[in-house]
């Protein structure tokens, strides 16, 4: 049986195994595993291939896919994360993101996302600052003044696929990819609260439109872009100027209107120089006293529709069952539920066979 070594690496990363762990499970040497993984398209005895598939809990066909791993560069460039994210979790998340990406690629063989508005590529140098780039994007997309009613819908209307993802850890917020052969992708932690969801999406949008080439200041630029996109400086300056003094209660009252966290409003007030470092510190202490990171006033998490729409095209329109969808993806049903469950619609009863599907042009934006 021919096996793609990259798929063995992918399966092993998803399962959180080292080469040594996998070698032990299949009663072979680490050197043998290394040779298999290093082979682009190597012949492996059927028995050993079956042992590998069983140990990795993937169908043998998963290991034979003609796919490649997409790297995200260093975590400092491509992962929006907390310092507590461990190296093993980073590898596992890298694997899961690649696995879902390959699944989406399979769906896109039979349909396509039709954007309602273009997703531009901007350069900070052209505008001077990331904030001005955010202003330019709002103008380019004809976004009215005031808060963004539904940022997720706005981003998806530009053809981006937002994938609510079970990262298996709270230390990871999101990551994004802009690849030549696929629509732009944002993988976002399915469990983060609605206010952080919006800021995280705005941050990842910055990476998609600003950062074709990674550089050291890109995380700061993405935060600056996100702050301006969600909290335009002219309107926030006017709102802050009306307050005799910026108190925590004032920011809590502003939160449901702008649909951002109190933490983001504190930082915005500081960035716009309406509070000094002492006032900033006091507001942070006050916020922690009322329960931060759980904040007063919850914001509903926005619904990502493109990913779900793609799945529904198969499960409802084409009448695929969960077993058939898992077979199409060459994964087991547990991974199907974990990877796509946050967006998965109710699946139809089991069908008897996969269907040949003509490619259609369908918009989910």
C-alpha cells in the first residue's frame, strides 16, 4: 500500500503522539517511522499500513491522500495565543487545522464560495498606520458609522470561511490562512465569549488583508487594526469626551452598544489618551474585582454560516449521511463530530452509497 508520509505526520500530530510513541504502538523502531514519514509516496506492507492506521485511529485511506501539510511559520507570527500554549498543543492544533482544511478542500471540489464583496490586500506602509488601513477597509466595504452589527457576517460576505474549532485548550484563540487554491480561512476557538470572538475575528482579518509576509510587528498591527475596525477613533473620542471621568460603570454601559469587551474599551481609552497609565491600572484592578476574565454583560456569539452552509449542501441537498461524510473525508465519525460538530447540522439517516456530484456554483455569504 502506498502511503503519503506527510499524512502519517499529520495523523500523529492530531493524536498528540511522538515518533517514539507511534513506533511503540506498532512494534517497530523510531527509525522506521522516520523513514515512512520522510517518504513522499512510499510503499508500505499492507499489514504494517493497517497497524499504522489502527494505532493512529484513522482509516487507511487517510494515510494515502495526495495532500501536503501547510505550515503556519513560527507561532509568534501565525498563532493568536496565550503564553501558556504548550508545544505539544501547538502541534496538535496545527494537525487539526490541516485536517479540517483538507476536508474543506474536498467539499470545495463540488461547490464554491461566491463572495459578495472583495477581500483586498492592503499594505500598512501605504496608509501609514494599521488604524488607517482599517478605516480604508470600512470605507471600501461601505460600512456605515457606528458599531459593526455582525462582524462575522461581514467577513463571510467577502468569501472567508470562519470555522468554529475545538482546539482542546483555552490557550488558543484563532489562526488564519490565505492560500491561493482556497477561500481565506479563519479557525476560531468555539468556546470564546462573544465580545472576544469579535475582536479575535477582527485581529485575524488584519492578518488576512495586511500580512502577506510575516514580520515582527504584525501582532501589534493586527490589534491596532482590530481596535479601529470595531471602535473607530472619531466616534470613540466623541463618546469618551462626553464623560466627565471614565469610570468602569461607563465602560460597562458602552459594552453592549459596541459589542466589545470592557477590557478592549479600557485599552482603547488608553490608546486614545483619554486615561493615563494610573487610571488604566485602576480600571483593570476594578474589572478584575468584578470577575474578569468573566466580564459583566455578556455579548451573544455571532453565528458563522459559510462552514455550516457547505456541510448542509452535502447533508441536506445531496442527502449525505454522517457515515458517508466521514467516508468522503477519510476520517472516523468521532473526528467528524469534533472537527465539524460546532457547525454540523442534523444529519440525514444513513445512505447506502456516495454519489457523484457535479460541481455547482453556490454562495453561502
